């Protein structure tokens, strides 16, 4: 890793750790860093250990893991599509994962394993349908984006119809969950998310070099001995897993996958180490958004998706202003 990306990596890591400590210390029961350290070592009153270890720590870890997963997923899609607006939000994978989870919420409410499995299957099916419809002797980014937007519109219509056709209590629960929220996550959620995300990230690390070469064009990548379609399909599958698993646990949190890769690229000014900086950017965005959702509007707590949508909207407006100035 070159010097500048390494410096950016260290600064992002420091920012992530700072926000994590703030999230663990602040709340209805504020703690000092010394008290937090004693509790994490297993000391202190049982009530404080319950608050920190059972309530706050799983929430922070879920935000860390899911933010990194969404950031890497967005980086993969933007690399494959060669478009800064390429993300699972735009292509409809979030909506597809939500469809699967919504069906499970109606049939087997509260079954986290079934929700995660349904999210993976429905997101994979959505990605496969988009890929097959976009295939014409190969894949072009423009066609893939257009078909993804169309499939997303259909899935959102289906999700809306299901929510308006079910019982009021179930619809309210599904509506709150669809906004994206870290409320209620626990160590079971961490145990479901951690293995899947770590394995998927390891797969991305194996394909990272090929992905960078494919950004220069399929012809050059083929000349260097890379099987482009097989690599592209493998990256899409990994990105689908990195999108579906967070969606099953915290809901379809929008714009993290869109914004995190762009921030990492602008900070690094180099392709070296961008993926891992993107993971840290995603974690930092989700951690900071959840911190704001909990503490910025007291006595009310907002779903974290409300904050990320606001950040994403500001980012899209800045893109439009930048493009207008260039033209």
C-alpha cells in the first residue's frame, strides 16, 4: 500500500475507533473510558455489564460489519459498471432482499436464520434475473443499470402491495424495519453476520487485483489472461452476499454502498488500498449515522436509514452541482 492510502487508512481507522468508543460510552447511562475498560474486562456492576456488553456492543459491531459489507458491495458494483452511481440500491438488490425478508416476516416472524436465508436467496435471484436480461453476447453497464432500475421498480411495487395487504401490526413492523434500523440487534445477529461477511470479504480480497485490471477494459484484461465473465459473475455473487446479509439484519439501509466508495477514492487519489479504505468508510458512515440517529434528536430516536438517506441526498446534490459547473 502506498504512503497516502496508508495514511488515509490509519486516519479512517482512528475515526472508526473514536465513534465506536463514543457509541459505547454515551447514552441514558453515560460512562467514562476508564469505566468502559473495566466493564469490557468483565468487572463492574452487573447492570452496567448488561447495558454495555449485551446492548451497546452488539449494536456497534453490527454497524461496523454491515457498513464495511455495504461499502465493499458498492465498490464492486461501481467497478463492474464503471459508473459512480452503480450500487445495489440502484440495481434493486436491496429491494430484492427486502422482498424475501418480507415474505418470511409474514410466514415465520422473528426467525432470524430464515430471514437471512430468504434475503440471500431473493437477492441472488434478483441479481440472476438482472444479469440474464442484460446478457447480449456479454454485459454492458448501461443495459445492466437500466434493467436493474426496472426490476427495482417492480420489486418496490410488490413490496408495497404485500405491506398494504397484510395485518396492520405486521405492516407497521415491516415498515419500521424497511427504513433500516439497528434497534434490537443482539449477539445472535452478530453470530449470523460475522461468518458470512468475513468469508465474502476474503473472496473479494482474492479477486481484488483482477477487478482493478478489468476497470481498464475487458480486452486488456483478457489479454492479461483474466476470464472476465467468470470474474465478473464471481464478484457479483460476492457483492450480492455483502448486500443481502446486512439487509436481513438491519433492513435496506440506502446510500452507504453508493457514497462510501466515492469518499474512499477521493481521499486516496490512488487505486492502491481503496477497497479497504472503502470498508472503513462504510463502517464510519453507518456508525456515525446510528450515533446521530440515537443522540441528535433526543428524546426521539430515528431509524438509521433516515440519516443515511439524508446524507445520500446531499451527496447526489453535490454531484449534480459539480457536473453543472463542469458543463
